[in-house]
C-alpha cells in the first residue's frame, strides 16, 4: 500500500452503531433497523460523533464517505436520518458522500473505488474484508473478544480522533 500523500488520504465511516445510535448492551443493532421511521429519525447519534467528525472532515480535506451495509428500508431511514440531523451541514462532509451495499464484504469494493486509506467500522468481519484494500483500520465501539493486531481498537469517538490524528501525524513525517 506504500506511502500516500496527505492530499490522497480518504476516510470511510460506517453508519449504524458508529455514527448513529451506538451498540445496545447485548450487542444487537439499534432500534433504527427494527423500529418505525419516527423512532429511527429520533434515534441519537453515537456520543461524540458530531463533535469529532467535523474535525476529521477538516483533517481529510472533506474526503470522507459514509459506507453502510443495509437493506432498502434501512437505506431510506439512513438517508432521512442524515437529513433530519443536518449531518452534512454539521460535519462538513460533502452531501452525497454516501455509499450503500447489501453485504458487509462489499464494503471492500467501495473502499477500493473511493481510494479509502482509513476506515472506521464496528464489525471485525468488515475489517477482515477490507484488510488488503485499506491501510488504516479502526475497530469502533466496545469489543467483547480479543482484537487482532491488524486493526486498531477505538472504543469511543475520542479514541478514534486520537488514533487517527496520531496516524496522520506519523504519515506526514
């Protein structure tokens, strides 16, 4: 994967349980998937997401994409949630920097097409699928099992910001 100039750094971010909602204690998906449209729209962002994402968007020069795996109903809810929460305006991420796929492993194709260099996702299986495509992988949220050494554990958005910022600083040297 070699050295990538900072003008080419590109960040991918998962939506469910990363930007929106956070994981429930039992590890299940949020009410976003199974609830009503109104429940989905009213569901909160993950703590720290709206504080950290604008700073990351600035560091990446706006080269940030949401890459989400979901079905058509949840895709519609996601689009409406992003609008309802004024996501694009609040984060500085360009409107429309949004990709959907139906299977987690398909995130690798989106990462390759977009040239993603850094990816934040809460699923180890996604990181396994993108391992040969994305150089810097951040496993978001609390983890119950061991975390392999080829992914960086980031339990909170504060951890994401610290690790990504440190990685970008090291890459500038």
